[in-house]
């Protein structure tokens, strides 16, 4: 299974929904709290070129936020991306 990372904050409802979806699918992921570290916020901005949370990466590929995550799931592509041996 590929590495899944989610930049998030504690109070963000979209972050909470993304986390629920990932857990529902049995996907292990790393939460990176940008509200606790300005360095992590800068890292997220540099990697995603976006300033909203959540920002989700699968195997270093930027997936996007909650909307993009749910679109992948509805199309049946989320698990394919997560389970691929190489970059999606």
C-alpha cells in the first residue's frame, strides 16, 4: 500500500470528513497538522500550491482536497491509487 498523507487542522470539518472516508476504506494515513506548525503549513503550501485544508497526497502525488478525494472514491479509483505499487 502506498503512503497517504493528509495536511489538516483540528477544527476543519472537511478534514474530519476526509479522515472518516479514509478510515472507512481501511486506508492508513499520516495526519500532518498545519495548525500546530508553521513549518508544516509552509511545506503544504509548497507541495500543493493551495492554502486550504485538507490537502491529500498518495505516494507523493497531490490528490487535492476533500472534494477530489470523494470524486476518486465515487469513481472507484481511490483504492486503485492507494494499492498501486508505483505512483498513481
